[in-house]
């Protein structure tokens, strides 16, 4: 955990971020799955580019790019995609995979 931040405070902050994102979570495009969302966010966390993720999943870069920006807007609107928001998004998309 970050210096000076207690784990309980961090958990509350992340829970708040998850709740806010869940309330604004966008509908997926036709044919898009929860697994696609998880692969998208996990790929970004691994440092892959959107085009690379799309190719690995057999999809189109434009579709993955559009979905990323929809998820980003749900997370932070027009603001900066913070690490907390990224962690919350990853937890949400992983939780939606059945």
C-alpha cells in the first residue's frame, strides 16, 4: 500500500470507485462478452496496446478502442484514468466473467 495510506482507507476508496463505475457501466457492443472486457483490461495492465489486444482476441482495433474509451468514460468521465480507477475497472470486468 502507498506510504501513509492505511489498507482500510484504500479499500474504502476502491469500493467507492467500483460503485461509481458500476452505476455508469456501459452496455457492451453487439457480440461483445464479459471475457472481452476482462481481456481488454488485463492486456492493458500487461502493457499491451489496444491493437495488440484486438489481434490476440481476433477482433478489430477500432472496436477495442471504442470499448476502452466507453469504459474509461464510465470510470472517470473526461478526467485522468487514475490507478484506483484502473484497479476498480479490472475488478469489475473480472467479476462479470462467469
